[in-house]
C-alpha cells in the first residue's frame, strides 16, 4: 500500500500540485494519522481540492464527484454496511452499468474496494471526492435510518400488526424505504411517488409543486418495496388488482409526519403515492401566506362576520387547507366552539375540536356535519364539499347562524357559484349564504440567494399588461446549491377574493354565467389570480413564467 501512496505522491509532484518538500511532510503525517494523502496535503494548505482532485481523477481514469452538486442515489447507500463505510471513509453514491459507484478519498485503496464488493455483492467503480464531503455524507445518510422511527397506524381499528412489527429494521429494503421517506421529508416534498417502469423503479419527490426524479432502483427490488409500503399503510399486500388507500404515521427526527398512501395498478406493477402531511401542532398566520394588503383586507372582512359561508377554491395542492387553518387560528378564542371535519386531519390545532372522516365506519362528511351541528358549534370547517348532500347541509348551517368554512374544486372564485348550482343547490340559497369566495394557487418563490435581475423587453411588458414609462427590473431563476440548482425555493400564494355584493347576489339568483359574475366582481375591486401574480413578479417574489405555469 505504501508503494501505491508514494506513486500517488510522485504524480502530484510531476503535475505541479505540490513540491518534493511538501510531499515529504505530507507522507510523514499520513503515516502517523492514516488520513488520505490528498486530504493531508489540503489540510496543510499545500494545495486546494480544485487543484488536486480533478487532476488525480484524470490520472487514474476515474470520475471526480463534488457532492455539493451531486444527487446521491439512496439505493446505493442501502447495499453497504455503515461500519464498512466508516472504516474506509467511502460513500456509495450511485449505480452505473450495473456497478456500484463508490466515492473515495483514496481511490487507490484496493482493500476497501475488495471489502465493499464482498459485502454488497456489486462490482465497484471507484470515484474520487473530498474527504470532508465523504465523512459528512456518511453522517447524513447513514443516520437517516436511525433517526426514522415509525409508529404504524392500522387502517381498521383493532387490526393485529404483530407480524408486521417482527420485520427486522436492519433489512436492506426497510433501510432503503427509511432513506426515501426521510430524505423526502428533509427536502420538503409534499408527495413521494414510487413508480414502476419497464426496466426499473423510479422515485420522484414533488417539491414546491414540481416533480423531481431522485433515484431509480433495480427492477428486482420492486415487489419488496411495494409490499413493505403496503404493510406500513395497513393495506392488503395480497391484493394488487385494484387501488387501495391507507395511512401511516411516523416520527422523522422528532417531527410527527402523517402519510396518506394510495396505490394504483399499472401495466408495470403497482404505483404508490405518499402524501406527506405534518401532524405537529402549528401556528399559521394569514400575514405569512403572501396576501397583498388589499386582498387580505377583503378576506378578513368576510370572516369577521358571525355567520355565513366562506369558500376557498383551487386544485389539489394549492394550499386551500393551509388558508383555512390560518383563518381558524385568527378566529380561535376561548368563547368560540370551533369544530372541523376533515379527511385527513392535516394539522393539529390546539383548542379546536377536529373530527377525522372514517368511511369504513360510516362517518362521511354529510353524516359528520349533521352530528357537529347538534353539538352547538359557533364555527364549522368542512374539509371539502364533494356532493349535493354535504353542500346542502353546509349552506343551511350558514343560513342558521353558523360561520362555515370549506373548500371546493373550481378554477376561479366566480366559478364556485356555478359549481354549487350544478350540485343542485338553489341559487337563492347560495346568494343568501355565501359571503366570500377565495380562489388560490401556489407559485414557486424565487431563490433569494441566486435570483437574477434583468430588464424585460417591450413585448414581455406588454404581455404582462403593465403600462410604465420607466424601465422595469424583474427577476428570473438562476440556480445554486441552496435551491438544488432549480432557481426556486419555497412557494408564495396567489389569491383572488370575491365578496358577495348585492349585484353579484342578483346575478346568482338570475343564474348568470361565471364570466358575467367575474366581470362584475372585477368592476367592484376584485384582483384576479393573474393580476395578483403579476404584482408578485414586480415585487421580485416569483417569475412571470411561473405565474403563467400555475394560472389558467
């Protein structure tokens, strides 16, 4: 091994990276500490990683990997024991052509390569990386399985999971799934998608509303991964011909996280979607959701009334429930009896009575809402109006002295009136009960660390509908290590708040179209989703392209 190290040192001298005297110092420290020679030379200040590692990789005919810009395939992590990775300071990072890519500070360590090949069963392709990065990666990725403890909840009351709990937590498949889930939570994913493909199993995270592929697993582990996920969600693992729904509750690094799990049979196997829901008690503030001052003022004027109905509309994943929770936090006082009925309960709100839908037990939105109204509530939140029966009860509750908050799936605020009419609710009841309809979307927020200013051309300014004689400064995404090189980090809400004025009430009774109602609402001061988005583009919060992506 010493001869190999000396040959490495000779190469570094010939490449002009270090001098003979510096190499001699480095070899002496290397023999005492056992640290990689390249790391010793860098720590002594004789060279930098950018000088030494790429040249070393080219000399050895291998790849140089900078972990700051590299997405690790967690499947690779699962095939190498932690003890081996720590002993040799190596980190499995990926698969390439059926071989395991092993990141090493000393890629000439043939003993480490042989031991990893024996333990993993894969032929190893070495790559060179920075020692400190490798150590940090080992601490991060191998600690995930230890930090993830699961508290599996049965889909049906009283279900016996003793056999499930007997599965060893050290099993590679269990460790791999723990990695996938823990990394998804760390990356702020709202959904984790496990998708069978023809030749592999793809894993994608939905981050800030956009799907990102994070890894591909070998096809041979597909059945084991899907079965394990179904066990966690208390599903029937023998049933693979029809869709199933389930739930699992876990603690990830001390944070309670609930997963709503759904399977869907495809031609290549069962697809699994895990919706990530934080279960910890939180305190959401309306002021933090991205409302413009005028829009927030209009919305607050609606829920300040003691009765009536407030609807929040938008597609799945547009932040409707978050807006309602923030509203409830404002309304939550000791003198109010607030009851919610949800599917699922996404956040725990102290002081509020929250009811979970249970279809198997016969507790639907309609049945639960009837029971709630017999409990003398002041404020009722219905997670979603899905059918005529639920809509009818909610409208009647709003007309009989209750403040009712709920969500509806429509493209814009005026469309909610038409949607309720289509559900069979009489227009005169809608006009009397509804006080406010808020439509919303979530747009990706520009990364504050790398967003790039630019001056838009005349055509873009015209397309945005802006009339300005002065040159405008807008911002666009660039990408950096803070935002995974996509230019966006976090999300900002776009809002459209329509108040029910006498004119709109009259149009509702007359069964006017959504377009007619929208035109009147805009004349009365309603700012549309697009206009709200343009205002946030001018503020530098998001980009025009992102507004176009989320607004119809």
